């Protein structure tokens, strides 16, 4: 059987060649592939639709693009990498001298062997991205410039996958699908989200989990604009990005700073003894800033490995298939699995026998621990749960205050509930 990390890597390999943007056929092709792994409900929102303070833009598609020298040799070629074209470039068919062409060429002088990722979503422009060393080698002369693209009224495309829970209260898991051939940002996030959804579907979680595959910024804004009534049922959320590099796990808190997902992530990462970093919220980054905007104020954090712009390969051609690994994606998936296991069980209970300590032995609760190596800890967990089952404290509060594993506390709560001593 193929390990989840290997399967996620295979998905990244399949998605890597596609040219994605905030709209267009590349997004649809991406969602078609993801749809082979999990069922998706795909939404098409017409150009010109008002979404909060934004408007859905025209749809961009591209078939070919190149810069060719006087011999016809393509010195910059979209067919070699989708990064070679400025995203949302308008069509061009011209011949011009290198001096004029330079105004439309984008490079990274400090990383001369890498191709940058650049876009011009909301201003009509055209351009090419190439390595500085390639540009330095171009002789003066005339060059044929061709961008076979369309920018016209169409649709913005996004997709949802819902894992039904025991209650309608929702957890949002979001990732962006608008970047072209960048393996870590954000194909690894798409892969982790896809396989997390598959795992959750194998059981009936407490919460309903809604997975959102949408272009960055405008996609999340569009979803929020079209789901204002649904937002009231969102209790927790997580944005996944940069999920496959070798850096340690990084969690960025929600704008609230003390949302339940923030506490769960802090607890899970500390308990796992993984090297990790927890960052405070800033209103810059990925779509957590849309979900956390003051009008919505959702408890949504962000999980990645090395944060955006925190590694030299970020938004360059070096963010390729060699930059991500099955092991890193599997570890990111494991963090999500562990966190959602806690989130799903972190409920508040009320002690039904709150006057004095109830007699546990009479109810067979001590006998049920016989022979267990952790019997004393399990007994203490029951006492802690009884003590803090006041309708104000959740099981995570118990685990943190008692210094016990969450699973031990949850098992104690299950035993006490079965004996009729507490209720949720």
C-alpha cells in the first residue's frame, strides 16, 4: 500500500505542469484532478459579480507564449515553464528591439539563475519572466514577441468538499489554487487538504468539515460574499499553505489570538514535541486575513512549514518538485490529523453529581482500570474531569491544567458520561 506522503507527492507531480491563475482553464483542470480523489462541488461566478468590495475580474487563459531571436530560437518559452509569462498578460504579437523589450522582462538579479513568479491581475499589462543570466546573454537586436492569451468575460471558479459531521457547526479548511508551477506554494497545501478530507470521510467527525479550494484573496472574498448566512455556523478554520518543504511546522494565530483553534494548535504542537514556531496574527499573508477580517472575525489560523517569503525559493522556479518531499507533507497532514482529533473532542461537560466527590468504585469505574499501566493517571483524569465539568471548561482546559495527554482526559470523560456522572 502506498503511504499517504507518496500519494500526496504523486498528486503534486500531476498538478505541477498546469498553468493556474485566479481564473481560467488551469484552475478547472486542477479541480478536475482533485475531483478524482474527493468529490467536489464546483462553482462558477460570472465576471462582473460584486463580491464585498471587489468585483470578479475577467477570465484569463493562455495557450502559448515566447520570445524568439532572429533565428527563430525561443529564448523564453512558456511551453518550458508557466512561470515564464507574467500572469494575466494581455495578448501580444510584435517584433521589437531588445531595448524596448527590456521594459517587459522580469528577473531576479540577486538570484540570477532563477525565474521569478510575477502577476498583473488587476492592471492590463504583458511581460515575461526569465533568469537574469538568460537576459544577460541576449545580444542586441530584434526579437519576436508572442503571447497567445485571452482576457475576456468568463467566470471565477472555486470548489468545495463537505465532510458531514454529527452537528452542522463547521470547520473550514482552505487552500489556494491560483499559483502556477510552484510545488510548495501551494500544490503541497492542495495535496494535504485533499488527503485530510479523505481521512475525515472515513469516520463521522463531530464537526462538519468544509474544504475550500479557491484562488487566493479574490476566491476567499467571493466565498464569503456568497455565504454570509453560512458564516454564522463556522466555528473554527485553518488555511493550509507551503505544506511540503523541509522547514519546521509554523502556525499563525487567528486575529483573535485566543480562538479555540489557536489553543488546540499550541497544545498539539507542544505535546508532539515537534520543532515548531507559533507566530502572532498579521493582516498580511494568505486567506486567513479574509476570514479574520473584522466584519467576519472567524477563528481561522494558518498552518504551513516555512512561512511565505521565508525561504529563498519562494515564488521562484526553485520551488519545484525537488523542493517538496513526501515526508514533509505527511508530517503536515499528521499535525492536522492530531489537531482536529482534539478539536472534535474538546467539548464542555456538566457534572451531574457536583456535591462532593461521587463514589467511582460503586459505579465500576475503578474496576475498569484494573491491570492498566496508567491506571493511576486514568483515575486522576476522572477526578480532574469531574472537578472542571462546570459548563465553563472544555477537555482541553482539563488536559492543560492537569498536565495530561488529551486522549487520557477524553477517555476519562467517555467513561464518566457512560456512568451518568457528566453530560455534554
